[in-house]
């Protein structure tokens, strides 16, 4: 059964207030949850339509409250129009496909760059004893320390051909003695 009344007080911070019923009984508690969730807030002095119910403590309170100025139309939630599901899912698939293609192109490009660096091709080639072969496999690229080398042959090439190397601490002509060129027969 619908009743009417006027909102006498409202605490917006706490979300509740009191209704003075039109039929003259005692003021009635009303909580914000009794109103439709349409984004509007009740204001003091406004006419309300409500039903009588019981609160958590068993006391009477207003439930299913509507602001008469807005009417019952606010009871139904607003619906948002979405594009048809088919178009949205096609767009998601297209974006996913583009991301996969971009990742594949990036990976392929990185693979090509890595494959063309001299250091990677050195590891794939077997060690050769001839100095002419060493010249063709190595080039001065700014590395100066033993920790940057990958073999004794590479360290010897850098010591002999590249200025500014710091790989022969005792100046005996044998580079990287503690890391790469440990034995007198090291290549």
C-alpha cells in the first residue's frame, strides 16, 4: 500500500532522513537505499510516495520511496545502448590479431639483428688456428676488457689490433691469462 509524505530532514553525508506522513502519524525513518538508484538525491521539503516496511532493528521505516516530482519512471534503471555484440567482438578479434602481428614483426626484426651481429656469428663458427681467419672473424668494436671477450683467439686479436685494450696486465703478450688464455697452448 503506497503512502505519501514530506521529507522533513535529510543527512546527505550519512544517507538517511525522516518523512512526515501526510496522514499525520509520527515521523518515519528513510534510508537512501529505499530510493531508486538513478543518481538523484532527495531534498528537504519534497513530496514522497513510499511503502511501509521494517528496518533491521524491527522499527517501522519507509521502503520503495519515490520522489513525486520525478515520478515512478525513475524506478527503472537507465539503460545504456551498446553496439551490437557482433561488431564489438569483431573489433576485439581485429585488435588482437594486429597485436599478434606487431609482436611477430618485432620478434623477427630482433632475431635478424641478433643474427647479423659479429659476436653471435663467432660462437657459431669453429675455432681456426690461422691468423688470417681470425682477422676475418673479429673486428675492433670498442671492447677493451677480458670480461667482454668470448675466446682466447678473440682476446689475442684485440690485444694485437685494437688500441686501448686492457687485457695484458703483466705485459707478457698473453691476454686474459686468468680467464681465456690459461695454458701455453691456448688458441
